[in-house]
């Protein structure tokens, strides 16, 4: 037993004293650390979201300018709408609490179940996409080891998170900062180096649009853009993470949460929008075995020319390793957000009460283990296919977005007599609802036979399981009530 205890302390650290005043200060996250721990999921989606959207355009890549503009606008609409969630629910809970309290407990069940599946997929897709970035620099013969590599990383991240949120974030912080600095430099230089092409982007896009409309009609143009836009839905994932985990933020929580959302929105809008512009300016073409980002950044680094081919190759390797590293950091969001949702649902008896319990390190250990185990199963089942995981991922993300934003719409309508600026807030929530709801419908109907049905089946299964668990708790309470009545009558 002593050996097991020592091994446990080596892996996850010594127990913390919950009564020590310094403990709360230690585990609470300031806005910058929250941006790293919770915002990495959103920022990392720039590694695969823009690529999926751009490739979905097919031969009509010039329309990518519309996607860049739509991406930036959508990021800010969703971010500003979720600031309202932070204000209304400063104790956390996010989309689950919004749906439960502003719509109905059953809506909360659907939102919570979707979030659980979403956070499992957050881990799976982040690690799988990170593995893709690493193996982009390796020979194709090595790719057979990609899934095993991804699975090992899930286990490593689970062990790291069991030590505590801030410990995990501090270890992963250099990767996050390195990614932000390097990609800001690459995007800025890439646009500057081909700045002569910027004035032509708008007229070329309008000309391409006119040609498409003349040949195939405006309906085809709109359908193509909506199809590509919905395929890039993974870009907006992670924006809800702050509202789900606001109880982990430093005081004042609402202010810290809003600053975190601001950092997330600015960094994601610049990175995702900038990468789409780079695809256009540098005529990005998909190369087998490489991500589109790897292809474009290689061209940019070679154009900058650091001195020799070997140095240029080394620089590209650093960029891809940072992309992979950030995706691994992003997987951390699943280990933070998933257990938080489970804890909130456990309070309402939708899942076993054990998911509310804290470990000796004051983390929701049971939830973290469940998230890690489920992510491993998904990775092995999908064989690390990012294209498939994006479809599975995006549907539940936008299901939760849509339910939460509809709940906000109902709230502002009901409280229009007492809430200040309710019209503006209602308009913002409604805009977000129509955007996310539209993407959700396109994903469900457009990708139903390409994997979308799997997401709906899994989410439906989670909903059913949660309903059975709640029925069990209610039935148990009823039986206990009857026993109490019998003893009372016997007296």
C-alpha cells in the first residue's frame, strides 16, 4: 500500500488542504491562464477548421474571401453572446445551466449530453489533428504509428490533468505562447509578402461569384458557400468553454471571464481569418500526407529564406511542432470542461453523484478519467480521421450553441420590462441563434450519411442513459420516502 501511495504521489502529486486559504488562490485562474487553459481549444481549431472550409469549396477557392469575413464575424457574434451567459450564470454551468433554467430541465439534459460528447471529441480531434501535424514531417511509412502515438498522448494528458488545472496549464504555457507568436509572425509576413495581391482579392472574388451565378444560378452559389461555411464549423469550437468553467476563474469572475473571452475572440478571429487569406494569396493546394497549413507555411518560410534549405526545413518543423503542441494543449479543454459539465449534471441527478466528488488534488478525478477513456475509444474507432471527427464534433457544438442562444432569446423577451438594453441583447442572441442553428441544420442534413448519424446516435444514447439514471434516483428517493412514512406510522 505504501508503494502504491508513493507511486500515486509521483504521478498526480501530494494531497492539497482544502481548508488552506492559499489553496483557492493557487487553483483559481487569472484571465491569461484561463485563455491558455480554456482558449487553446478555440485557437487550435484554426489548424483544421479553415482547411476543412477551404477544401469544401472545391474548385471555387476564390470564394474563400467570403469565408474569411464570415469566420471573423461569427467568432465575435458567438463570443459576445456567451458574455451574456457569463453575466447571467457567474457560478458556471454554461450551456447546460442556460438550457435548464431558461428553457426546461429536458432541454438542459440535451445540452448537457451534447456537451459531454463534445468534450470527449475535443480531446479526440485535438490529439488526432496534432498527430497529423507531427506526422506531416515524417515519411508516409511512419503513419501506421499515428493512432498509437495519439492514444499515448491522451494517457499522458490525463495524468497531467489529474495533478491539477494550473499545473497542467503552466507546463503547456510555453507551447501556447510560442504558437501565438510564431503564427502571428507568419500570417503577418505572409500577407505582407503578397500584399500586391490584396487589391485584386475583392474584384476577383466578385468576378468568380458572378461567373458561378451566371453558369449555375445564385442558389448554387449560396449552397456552395453554406456548405463550405458549415464544414468550417469546427473553427468556433471552444468558445463556450469559459462559461462552463467560470467557477474556476479568479475573482471578480465575470470580469475575468469577459477578458478571457476577449483574448479568445481576438486571437481566433485573427488566426483563422488570416489563414484563410493566406490560402488565397499563396494559392494553397492540398498535398497528400500534409496539412494545408504545412504547405502554406513551408512556402512562406522559403520565401522569407532564413539562409539555407536546412534552416528553412528546421523552421517549418518548429512551426508544425507548435501546431501539434497547441492541439495537445487544446485537448486539455476537454479534461477541464467535460468534468465540469458532469459535476453540474450530477447535482441534478442526471449522472451518478460520484462525478461531483473532488480528488485529493481538488480536481473532479472521476470525470477526467471518463473523458480520457471515452476519447481513447473514439480515437481507436475513428483511426484518428480528422475529417470524420470534425463532422462528429461540429454537430454537437452547434447543437449546444443553438440551445443556449435560444434560451437567451427567451430570457430577454421575458425580462424585457426590467432588463437594460434588452433589445440589443436580444438582437445579438437571435443573430447567434440563426447563425449556429443554420450551420447545425446544414451539418445534420448534409453530413448525415458521412458520420453525422453516429453523433446523433451517441448523443441520443447518452440522453437515454442520463434519463435512466435520473429515474433510478427518483425511484430510490420515492422508496426511501415510503419507508420513512412506514416508520412514522409505526411510531
